[in-house]
C-alpha cells in the first residue's frame, strides 16, 4: 500500500520534452562558458600578437615602402637576405655571439653570486638591493652612463688604467673591444635580476635534504652536483630561454652606444631591421623578411630547448 502511495509518476511527453530541453540548455552553457571566459584574452592576443605576426609574414613577400603601391615579389626579399646582403650575415653572427656569451656569463655569475649570498646577513641584504638596481634602470640611462665611462678620451675607465700605468683602450671605438664591451654592459644590467631568481630557488630547497647530505659527510662539490644543481634546474631552464630571447632582441644598448659600429662589429639583427625599415628608404617588406627570420630563429631555438632539455628539468 505504501509502495503504491510513493510510486513515481511517469512523465508525460510534454514534460519529457521540457526536461530534455532544459538539459540541452545546461549542456550548451557548460560547453560555451570556458570559451566565453577566455574570449577577452584571445581578443587581446588576436589584436596585439596574432595579427601583427600575420601581417609581418604577409609584408615579407611584398615590396612595400609606405609611399609607393606595394607589389607581390614572392621570395625576392629572402633571396636578398641570404644570397645578396653581406651585412645581414654580419648581424646574424654578432647576434649569435652576443647571445651565447651573455647567456653563459649571466648564468655562471648569477649562480656564483646566488650561492655566495645565501646566508642571511646584513651585507648580503644590501648586496641584493644593489645588484637588482641596474635591472630597473632604463637601457637609455645605462647607455648614457657607460658612454661616458668608456669614452676613449678622458673616460673614467681609461683614467683608472692610466693611474696604474696602463694605456687607455678604445672601448667602443675598436672592432676588437666594442662587442665585448656591450656584452659586459648587458651582463652587468641583467645579472642582478637572475641572481635573485637563483636565491629564491635556493631558499625553496627543503632543509631536510641538505641536512641528510651533511650527516653523510657529503663533499660540497658532490652536494652541489647531486642536490643543489638538479633542484635549481627549473629556474636555470627558465633563465636559459629568457636570456636567449632577450639577447636576440637587443637593441637599445647597441643603438645608443655604438650604432652598430665600428664598421659592423656590433651590428645586430634588430638594429638591422630598424635601419632598413625606418632609416634606409623605408624598405618595410625587406625589413619584415628579416623580422620573420628572427622570429623563426627564436621559435626553433625555443622548441629545441624544450625538446632537448625539458626532460632533464627536475620539478619538485
């Protein structure tokens, strides 16, 4: 009798249709909601990232200078880049040297400084603040300061050398010292930021691991290679990718300190693109082709980093 009282009533056809329509509406909301949430971000990227990249590739196949009517010329811009232009190869070589040397020096110096500044001391705290300061100073200001310091005629560095009886150097005016000088300035500007990253990573290593190694009387060099270095691998991998991309895009230091000279000693890719796009006959199409090559190099290098090194990264 009770079962009969509480027996579930069968739904009519109209009620079943209404319920199924409500379920479909909920399913559509559940399906569309993630896309609606990412729509503002995607719109921002479409306007400020995807469209400029697409337009860059489009212009690289055309002869265009903002004045005359643009014309499709297929691969002539790329042919000129690789087979005709000699300064492009010099810019590519200088950029590769700048990137490789900067990357090695920044990672090694940041690692050494991070290990030496681990202990919580007042002097270490002051050193951290002093090292980070160049990172927040604009490249224009740093370039103006070092242009005075490295001046061949009466610059501070040459005055110091002369005090010790050594001859002054043509820091930015010689093809032998110009690129190393710019690399040194770039390393000085960036190393403080990456040192703080290393310090933060060192602070996140569990104390129990180091204590266990000390109890086993593990030598310092083995402790570094087997514990510290693997635990720092995510930050080192981030530094490797970030420094590579930033170094390939260097512009302000070179433009203000040497303007690519003397000759082509400090000629880099972004300065090469800038000159052809805005200084020399407004060759927008040709400069766009050089920009596509730069973008392709960075893309290939980033993919290689992830393919070759990501498996060696130890995430806690």
